[in-house]
């Protein structure tokens, strides 16, 4: 009886999420049989991408945001071969397959392996940089062929047409129905029945122990990335025959979201659930496209991603709250925050330290104040935008760096603040200062609602949940296409406090600078308050913090509320800076960019968030077109390789070196400054000092 119950629970755990998705589709989005079959075809393409992501997660314990682009480059190559040269389908397929396997292995050997011992958070951001690098390669690929591509759809290698349920299918659909299940079945058999597959699964569970037992973990990771590249290629190349493949343009963000949703429903490790969830999501996608949104009488392709995200989050919340051993492994943690050591009090009161601190602050202040008077109008406006994105990066430092909750919805909170701020100032007549406060409080409400799943989910699950909210916000909730309350007209800049005119680039520069400074000062105060200490304690050890009577629920929601307030204020400033509300300015991809900026700056301090935003967004706005590449993919990978702790850690290292020099020059012993020094080699144990006492390792005179 017990064995039967256990089998039933395992079967329910495998099929439960899939049945929930199918249940929603059949109830709210019913479709004819032909449309259902077409959804199965689309879902199988998503499943292969998601299964590849699952393999990489099992091996590297990282969410590979480059999975789609890993298949896009070889798929584009194969499509270009077929379309421009007229070579046979099978030859192009074989060339693309070999290129995909080689590209996957090369990415692991040349880039991912450099981060073998890095925190998973850093490695995840490295995959974002890799994604941009591969996307750039895909955009340049058509230039290798001198012909202009006229078609993005590949004809099948044989002729076959049939009708089913009012829909017409051809050989390309048959290829998907045959190749996709076969490829995923072969991957499953490879992992279960071969020695290499068993070693991959063992190394995924305990990579450190496997290494000690002589298992070539790094070599296994190369094989996994090669397989993932092949699966991604199959999904995208077969897609080119069914619905076409964009050549010379980036892939849709929705493909990544649907693969992530399937990955989350399968708890990132259950390949069967992930594959079936991908199929269910494909059918749901076709159902939404066929029916539109119930109760709202709205139809648009933009609604697909919000519905998919909502259903995936609902299915996750309905599941039993359990945590796999893989998720609890410290190596899979999303925490990578080196705390910034304050200046020791023994040195802080020295005149030269005070002079450098306050003198540097004075020079920075003077420089920022006079800067707009020496800049061209367009450059001044771009610098103002950097101040706004500094606030968004600071909000990520609060929720992820301090509280350890991964949020990819900060730009969505920014959009909420933009709409609220524009309504308050232009329709209700609020002063800009009050409009920004109102926008911030609306952002608090939105952030607390989004933060509620944090009570049950963490890490990657929470990241995908917040990403889904971002998609729903930009594509539907705050889209003027669907709702009339979203501003459509020009946003007027009313005089600040009723007397200060803001209709000049210089004055809007000072507004952006002033808001950024005030918010950063406020966040610094929170960081040094009891609230800040509680958030850091909760991040480090939630159970121990609760043992001291701290409410984890209240602390997590507080972190989301603070970050939502800051991001919404940034949105309120942004909409008045641009004098218009445009949904494209709040694309969910920007949330990932800002998260990347916060990580490469350093999540351990507000200074890191500021530096990351200045580096990434400042480079994008201020560098010439060709040089922007170095502030995105290549720049991100370079910073993460050279300075894993972020740009902020580099600044504080330089500061500490100078403080040690000051301490030595003034003959002040500061234990906190010398404790982490490299201990010099001590004499052999039998070598005694002249007084007969053994020499102390690292002793100083």
C-alpha cells in the first residue's frame, strides 16, 4: 500500500503541473482539434529548448539565459545555407547540427569554464553576457552571405500534406512530431543507460564529491553544453519550417519566457515534466491566440506571454512547498554579496582620511553641478537618464543584495510609477514632488503584491515569477492598447513647487540628480538602521533570524516595498524626463539588463549599484555605436572574469590599500585591516628565535 501511495505521489508530482495547464486551456481557451495539434507542434519546439536549459542547470546549477541564442546561431546558419545556396535540406541540417554541438562545447570551454568556482549568481549573469554575444553573432551572420535573404521559412525535404481538424499540416509539422520526441527520448536514455550519462547525473548532484572521486566534472559539463546546443538548434531549425525563423534580427523574448515556464513547472530537474509542460504551454499559447482574453473581449499576440506567465505561477503556487537537495546546495545559492567593510574608527578620525573623504565628496558634487553647463543638449539628457537608472539599480541592491530575494520586475515597478506619476501631475494637478511620492507609494503596493510569492518561492522560481509580472505589465496591464487610463498624450512638466520652470535640459538634469541623491541618502540610512540589519541577517540565515523573533514575512515584504518605492520614483522621474509614456521603454528585457548592471557593479553596496548603472547604461547612452558592444556582452564578461565581486569591490580594495598605507605610516595597528592580509611564510618549526621561543607565523615587529 505504501509503495502504491508513493508511486501515486510521484506520478502526481510529474503530471500535476501539466494537468493544471491543460485544465486552464480546456476551460478558458478551448480550441478545435486541429488548433490543438498545432499547439502540440509549437510546444514540442519549446520543450527542446527547455530540456536543454534543464540539462545545463543540472550540470552547472545555473539558469542559462543564452539557451535560445545557443541554437539561434547554428539554426540561422542552416537556414541561410538552404535559402541562399540551394543546398539540400539534409546537408544544411547536418551542418547546423555539427555547428550547434561545436558551439555549445566552445561556449563551455572558452567562457563558462572560467566561472567554474564563481557564485551561481555571477555565472547566471555571465550567461546573459554570452546571450548578447551570441545574438550579436547571429545578427552578423547574414553578412557572410552576399545575398539578401528574402524568406525566413525553410521548405521541407519531402512533400507531404494532410488536413486535420480544419487545419492543414505539411512535412515540416511531421518532422517536429517525429524528431522532437525522439531527440528528448534519446537524451533521457543517454542519461539513464550510458556510463557518461550516469556520471553526468552523479556530478550534477554532488560535483565536489564527484571531483574527489576522479570524475572529470569539467569534461562532463562540456558534453552537457554540447547536447544543450544541439537541442536548441533542433527546436529553432524545425521552427523555421513551421512558423519561420527571423534572420538578422533578435529572437522574441516570449520564447525564453515559455521555456522558463516549462522549466519552472518541472522544478528545473524533472525532464519528463519539463517536456510535457512545454507541450501544454504550446497548446495554451494557441488557445489564447485563438480565443483572446476572457471577460475582457481582447485579442492580441501580446496577451500570450502574460497568460502563460500567470498560469505557470499559479501552477507553481499550487504545488506542495518542497525544496530539492540541488536547490539547497550552497553552490546553487543566488547570494553573492561581499559586505563592504566601513573605515575603521581608528583611521576615520585622522585628518588626512577626513580630508580625502570630504574633499573627494566636495569635488564630485562640484563636478556634477557644473557638468550640464559644459555638455551638449542631447548628452545632458542622456546623463540625466543615467541618474534615473542608478535608482533602478539601487532598488535591485535593496531586494537582492540586502534581502537575497531575486527580482526581475524592477522595470515593471518603474512603469507603474510612470503611469501613477503622470496621472497625478497632469490630470490631478499634483506638484512634481507630490506626484513622485504618490508614484512611490503606488509602487509599494505593486511590489508587495508581487513579493507575496516570495513567501513560498525563492531563487530562480521567484526570478521567473517576477519576470512574468514584468511581461504582463508591459504587454497588457499598462498598455494603452488595452486600457484607457494609461497616458497617451504628451506629459507636461509643471513648475516645481509652482515656481521653478523645468522646461530645459539643464533643469531636468538637476531634478534627476537631486532625486537620485535624496533617494540614495535615504537608502543609506535604511542600510544602517535596524531594518537594514534585519534584511542582511535574513539573507544570511533565515531560520536563525526567525529564532530571534524576527518575522521573515514582514522582512521580505519590507524589502520588496522599499525596492518598489525606489523603482516607481525612478519611473515617475523618467516619464517627466521623456514627456511621454511608451511601453517599449519598460520592456522586460530591460529588467534583466538592470539586474546585470547591479551584479557587475556589486550587490553588496549602493556604490556598486551606482557604478554598475553608470558602466552599463552610461556606456550604452554615451559611447559611439561600435563601442557600445564593449559595455554590453564583452564588457560584462570581462568585468565578471577580472572582478567577480563587481566594480564596487574594486573601489573598496583600492580604498583599503590606501588605508593600510595610512595605518602603517602613522604606526596604527588596525586588527580589521591586517586580519585578511596574506600571512607570510613562517620559519620551519625547529627554527627558534634568538630568545629560544618558537617563531610565530605572520608575527610583525
